[in-house]
C-alpha cells in the first residue's frame, strides 16, 4: 500500500502530526485526514509513505518491523531531517486549491 501525504495542507504542530501519523501507519485504511492526498493499493508487502513537507519529498518504505516503530513514534522517527515544529499557511493553500477547476 502507498499513502501520499501533503503535510503543507495541515497546520498541526509536529507532536500532533506524529500522533496522527502513528495512527495512520497503524491503520492506513479508512483514514480521512486533510493531508492525505491518495491511498493506493499496490499489493506490496511494505507500506510506502510519500510525504511532502518542508520543501522536501520524503519516501519511506516500511517493513513490518519499521511499521511497528512508526506506529508508536510517528513518521518523524524515520525521517533523515528535522521537520518544522510549527507550521502555518495551510488555509491559504486550501483557498488556492478551492480555485482550481473541478476536473483538475
């Protein structure tokens, strides 16, 4: 399964994002969060998380063991950089998205 996340669409602080992502990693199906752009069933044995955040794209393939860690710690435990603690600007990004044509 592949989960595509755009963290720029949410102003949640990093601690909240960690808890939210830990729950998502534990139970990826049926999750409805504003940052989730797509969930793709690819019949892979790993869970792939593609996250756009802090002007980066982070791709993490989680084995079952790594998934157990991330299900407790959140995605930040597997990142190779220090993400921003606080965020802003999501409201402006949502306004811009709202202006896009429906068939976009």
